C-alpha cells in the first residue's frame, strides 16, 4: 500500500490471525483489494499485520470462509487518539483552561511605575491614567498602544514637559519630566516700564516707581509709563519699576469663510472585529461578515500575545469599522457673517494674554464674492500694555 503515513489520519489497526493455511488467507485479502502491510509471521500458525480502519468490516467478511481466529492488538492514528482524548476530557479541559488562564494573566496590567514626578504630579498622572483606561487588572488588549497613551497624557497634563511610556511584561513604566516654574528672582534688576504698543491709558496699579502717565493719556510704542528712577537730583536712585498699566488697544483682523463646504463625518454606526493572527493566517473570533456600510473607515490595532515575559507568535487584532458619509455644510449670507465673526474673535483671543478683555467689535468691511464671505473686523481691547526695560547705568 502506498502512502501508509496517510493512515495516521484515517486510523490503522494491528491484527493477529491464528490458524492453518495463513498463506491462503493473505492471498484472499490481496484478491479482495484489502491493503495489508508490515506482515510478520510469529510462530508457525500466527501472523500479524496492519490494516486500515476503513477495511475492518471487509476483513471480517473475508475471513468467514477460513478456519482461523482473528484478534485486534491495538489501534493507532487520529481516531484512536481522539477517542483516548475524550476518555481523558477532564484532564484535557483542565490543561486548556490552565493554559488560557496563564495567557490571560500574562496579558493583563499588574503594575504602573512612575518615575521623575513629585507625589502630587504622580497622583494626578494616576488619575488621568485611570480615565484613559490604564489601570491595574485590565487586559492589555483593550488598552491603547504606548504611543497613544503618551500622546493623550501629554495633552491632558499641563504641568509636565515630557513623558515616556514603556510596557515591560505586565508593567507600564512612565518616565516624567515636570515643568519647572521659573524661580522668582530675589531682587529684580533696575528697570522702567514702557508701552509695548499704542493705547489709551484706562487704569493703573503702580507698586514701585514713578508714574509718568495719567488716565486717558495716549501713548505710543516705547513711551515711558513708569520710571525706575525715583527721587530728585542727588537724592535720586534706581529701582525695579513694578505695576500693571491697563490700556485700550485696537486690532484689525481679516477672515474668509466659504458659503459651502464638503467634508466627511462619522455617523456613529460602528462594527468591531476581533481575531487571532498566526503570521499571515487569521482566525476570526467575533464580528464575522462584511460591514453593511457603503462608506467606512477601518482602524486596526494588533497586539502580541505574551506568555509571562515572552511574546508568542500570536497577535490579537481589533478592527474598528466606522461608517462615514459626505456632508455639505451650507450657510446663507447672514449665517456666514455670524460664523466668520466668531472665528475672527477666536483667532484674536488666541494671540492675546489671558487677562485681556475684548470690549468692542465692529465690521469695517464685508464682501460676498465667489461663494465666500470676507470680513475685516475692528476690535477694542483692554490689556496690560507695560513691558520691562532695563535701566542702563548712565541713563
């Protein structure tokens, strides 16, 4: 029989035949196309050989006409292995459950270490990590990758300059560089306060120095507001001028807004797929079939499955399929002007200090042309216009 190794999958049996005229028995089996192999004579009236499991019934019928006794010594191959496995199913299931438990525990978060942060900052970081989803006892498969965690944490924390994230085994390691507040100088250098731009003075709070302007005075860029030289003649001395000089300033901005804009938005409908990958071979776990969405965006993340500290050649893959659609946003002229004014104001605020206050606005020029609204805006702002200017010896 050719390719006897295939019988491992179909099953084979070692048969013992006892009796007289064994040669006639073997010839009869051959004539009936019953394949036998590894035939061995054991004594004068006994022979053993292998036969395929599928031919066992043909063997029984063929030996009815002979005066011999047949016994089956052992079965080999997949069917018999499976039968023995079923008999020991409790042990098999226990082994599989134990292995699955080890895999699950090896891919959970069991430690979060933060270095380089003060106790206060570390407490804040742990609170943010908890909101992000990085917490002890959670599966790593459902946590963002380290680059996303680093990016999200940097965006949420204003008091850190840099944070490094590294996953070692079941522990996340965070290396933090905090923002160091500039140390306040024990003694500021002698200085004047001058105007940083043209303005009309509306309010003053002078802590130290000699005031050189009054309320409602108009000043230009570089004009002296508070002198750091106090006293007269020989009694004069230089000090660091300090104070807040609020002035009314003016700004103009230009903004352009299309009346019609095409863009892509997510509808909120989403489908998830989960699978295990062995190299290029992928086994779906959940989320079969193609999405029913016409237009969609796929986001795929793959994470290696670990056993203790070693990475297995297995990856857990999560694919998120989000439906999107093309939307055309259209404004009429009145709506477009309103939105353009808001955008212009937001743009100006981004350039002003936090303490600055916009007290008035006016449209200098508006134009609707080629499907766009163009606005020139004028703003009145109250802000601190004082900046420091060192006093050079000899001034």
